[in-house]
C-alpha cells in the first residue's frame, strides 16, 4: 500500500541552488534536520557575532537534488495513493522566487526539468494501463485563487461538463459525503498522458495571459491543479467504485508585509495572501489539535477548496521552498516554522468508496434469482412440490384469514406452516382479529358505561368514595403517598344505572362490563378472575371500613412506641449531614487544585508547543537550554501534584466516614419502618379471630407465625406461646410494641379489613 495509515503530514525542505549558500547560517544534519543560526539584532544592523540558533526536524532535506528525485520522494506515494482511492495533496510553500513553481510544474520547455505535475500525470496513466482489472476515468481541473476570487484556468476550452461560472459565479460547495467541489469549475475528461499535458500547458498559458491582463504578479495567486480519478471494477456485478482527488498546489509567495512597502494593487494582493496563508495556518493548527472538532475551513477560499485534502483522511505532503542565501534567512526561518507546524497534523487516510445504485439493484436481483433456484432445488429434494416463494395472492390471503378465524373459533386445530410469507400473513391476520375484538369490547362498554377521563372524575369520585372512619383516606392516599392512586392512563367508569353510581377502576369493570354484555372471554386469565371471590360485584355492598391512614399512624408511632429509634435516627442524620458538608468542602478543594494543575499543565504544554514550532533553543555548544519561566512552571506543577495527593487521601477517608454514617442511618430507617409495619399490620389489619386470640392472652410473634397457623392453635401450643410472651417481653422491643399496639387496636378498631397496603418508601422523604 502506498499510503501510511495514522501518520503525520510529510514535510520536505528544498533549497534553491545558489553559489552563495550561507553555510555558516544554514546547516543540514543527517538529511532530516536543519539548524538555522540567525545573527542577533540583524535587523537593526548591529554588528556582532552573537547567534540565535534553531533546530527543525523534517521528513527530508532536498538540497542539490534533481527533479526526478524530488518527484520520487515527495510525489510518487501520494500519486499512487490517489490511484488506489485516497485523496492526496502536494503543496509548495515559501517565499516568491524560492522555487515553488519550479517544484510543482517545472521549468517550461525542459523535459528533464519538468516538475511534479507532469510526472504525476505520467505515473497516473502508467498505472491506469497496468491495472487491467479496473476501468478508470481521469478528469482534470485547474483552479486559480487570486484575491479571494476563483478563476478557472481551463475555461478557454469549450464543451466540457461543469464549464462556465453559471448565474451564481464560481463557488466552493460542500457535498453530502463531506467532500467539497467547485461549482462552475470545468472538469476535463482525458484519456492519455498527452491529452492531460495539453491541458496543463493550456492552463499555464492562461495563467500567464491572466497575469498580464490584470497586471498581476503570477506569484500572488494560489493555483490548484487537480486530477480526479474514478475507478470501477471490470467485474460487472461489482457495484462499489472508488473516487479520489489529487491536488497539486502552488501557493502564493509567503513573504511578509513590511519588507517592501506595497501600495494600491500590491497592498491589496499582499493583504489577501497574508490573510489566506494565515487562515491556512489556522486550519492546520486546528487539524493538529486532535481535541478540536471544528476546523475553520470556510474562512478563506483556499482552505475551503482544500477542505477534503489538507489533513485528516488524505495523504498530504508539504514542500517548504527556501533560498540558501544569508539575506533571506529571516524568511527561511518563518517558512521552516510553518513547515514544522504542518508536520504536527495527523492523517488517517481512507479510501473514498461509493456504491453504484443501478448496479447494486442489478446485483441484488441476481442474488434473489439464485436463492429462488436454490430453494426450489431444496423443495424438490425434500419432496415439497407446491411451495411458492412469491408474494401471496389475494385468494391466498383470504384463505389465511379464514384459517385464522376458524382457528380462533376452535373449528380448526392447527394452521400448517408453508412458507415464511404465509407465516407473516398468519401473524398479520391474528393482529387484525385482536384489534377487531378490542374495538368490539370498547363499543360494548361504551353502551353500558360512560367513559370519563381520570382527572375529570376526581372530584366526583372522591365524593362517591366510601368514607373511612377518620374521613381522610382519600386525601392521604391520593395526595401524600400515592397509595391506591390510579395510573394517569387508567380510566374510571361510572355505571349509568340509577342508584348504582360507583367509581371503579377499569381493570375491575372490564370484567364486570364483559359479564353484563356477554362479551366472549378475551383470555384465560380473565376467565380465572371471574371465580375470584374478592372480585367486585355491583350487587354486593362494598366495604366501607378501613384502617387509619398510614401517614397519621406513622406520626403516632414515631411519637410513642418508635420514639427511641426515631431519636437515634435523627441524631445519626445530623452526624451524616455534618460529614457530607465536610466531604463537599474537601471535594471543592480537590477540584480547585485539579483545575490549577490542568491550567499549569496547559501553560507548560503551550510553552513547549511554541518552542517546538519555533525550534528548540540551543546553546552555542548545541545543548538544549531550559528557560527560567519553564523551570518555575515545572516546579509549581510538582508542588500542586503533592498537595493534590494529600487532599485526595483526606477525601478518601471522609468518603468512607460518610458511607459508614449513611449505612447507620439506613439501618435505623429500615428498623423504624419495619417495626412500624409490623405494628400497623398487627394493630389494624389482622383478622378478628387473631385479635380475639390476642385479647384472650395468645401471642403471635410478628412476621413469624402465619395467620392460619395462629387460628388453629392447640391448647399446648397456646401454653407454649404464653411462655414465649414473657420471654419476648423481656428481650425484644418489638414485642413491647406488639402488645401495646394490640391494646390500642381494641380501643380503636371495631371491624377489620383485609386490605394491606405497604407503606411507601416516600414516607421518609418528609422526614429527611
Ligand atoms: P516561485 O514559484 O517560488 O516564486 P520559481 O519556481 O518561479 O519560484 O523559481 C524562481 C526561479 O528560480 C525560476 O527561474 C526557477 O527556474 C529557478 N529555480 C528555482 N528552484 C530551482 C531549482 N531547484 N533548480 C534550478 N532552478 C531553480
Ligand atoms: Mg511561482
């Protein structure tokens, strides 16, 4: 594979040949490192021999190197990647005259000195000829960006798709797949190297003509020559195909303002170039920062047009072109800084794969045909003669419907399985039958009852509800605890018959309504419920007695029998709250320290980044020099980390304490609730027989003796319980509670009820 997955943008340095190479200022080491020494205060003209030194590590230094070798090291990998389906970009960056155009296009008229573009074209067509398994479609475009406007350098050629700027002019457009294209830029289909080269020269010519016409300098614009490649497999059924773009970019001269004082047109050009190059740099910095999810591509035409080819999922190579003379060392330094920033961009190239919808459908149809043949072969072998795999006809659907109906009525024992389509139809018919049945039931219920939405009926229903002895059941149940409250979707049904006005829950009445209206049983569960002795019968008078509301009882319990455990619970809660407050305080402290660590680390990283991009500062004997500010940052970070560790340990301890206190509180709460539950059940909810037994001196240990067992106690067992009673009194507080509750019951309750609603855990929330 010609591409390197998950690597960085490749960056090369190329020097323009010169007889006056500043050997004392530019030093090439090991073919990859360049050290630049700059005289201190050289701009102010102070003559001294002191030097500032910077070191940059790149992917390769191309010094005194032929065009052939430059192509081999810089271009070939990206070009081959593009033939495979990876987008690729080769960019030349640097000061005007440093050799960008020479590198990308080459010296016009010299075959030996041709640049990357003609060599890339040659290689693409060579590869296309080699790969007999695929058909290729190669198209070219040549775009110039001058002062933020887009110019089609091949617009002079007519009769090509996409040509002409159209009503909206040329523009960069984002595509659905995440790529970009240039609306109005002409694309030219080429079949051979020669055709492609003709287009390149035509574009070059137009660039020069445009330069003269607009009186502009050719190095004041960016030029993007793009080879668009599409490859399809020659296998007819293969619906997948790949596309790629190979961008060969000659950037405008990067020299900064200030060196010469430009005016008018030159000033405008310089401003546009400065802006677009600095946006290019911003986009690159954002691409280098993996944490950033927004890359500001749209700030300039250049970055927008290169959005899918700058970094990320494509192969990108940068050539930094420099002069070798001492006079340009400052610009050289700035070019190298840009290059080393570019080198930090990570790339993860991916193939641009697409699916041809027409071919895909054709392929699937063929597969279906093949599977049908396979199925019929299986049927023949298994002696199944009449299986059809087509969509069911109307007559077949009607037959399935009738089978399902007979099956539901009972006149058909089973439905034979024939095919997947038939099974699906059977399910559909069952669903229909069910829906029909539901509608019938609803209609019949509506005839007998008025359906009222729950919230509308609340007022009436509370009036109609049986009153408890204390007269507060409805309020307490509904508002404070939610015990016995219908779900919002549940409806209340009121009987229309006069004198039988009653509010009952739908669940109960569905059954009743069904009985009255003689609706067929819906399912076996409902049938069973009909024999439930507790089921509602409108003819029978409903129970009107009920125990006191649990909330009230709980308050009483806490004030009396449960007072001790309630007091402990409250105390524990106070301790828990204190611990939590300390935990909160400590957590805040730890977080503050963590934030300080983060910000110090960030400052330190930024410091290092800056150093990296400006080159490592080295002493005269080549040893890296540590800055004072950097040292103080490192020390501060170390102190902060020590402090953080101490705080963290303390936090750990207090967390354990909070957990322990929470555990104690939970234990108390559970005990309070359990004891209340037992007390409540046995005070108000035990059957009368058990109460009588208790009145006569019998003992029941809460939660241990089942009620029916208590009812059938023999004489000797009663004696045994009598004995246990005193033991219990002696050793268990719940036994005390139990007996006092019993006495209370005798006083308070005349009748008993079987309704037992567990106390909601919410009960504690008022107490928290
Ligand atoms: P740029 O495009 O960066 O402004 P050019 O590519 O136009 O610079 O180069 C300026 C001049 O220097 C051209 O005449 C070019 O032929 C020459 N030149 C640049 N680099 C080289 C090189 N490596 N070998 C020979 N000549 C070069
Ligand atoms: Mg140029």
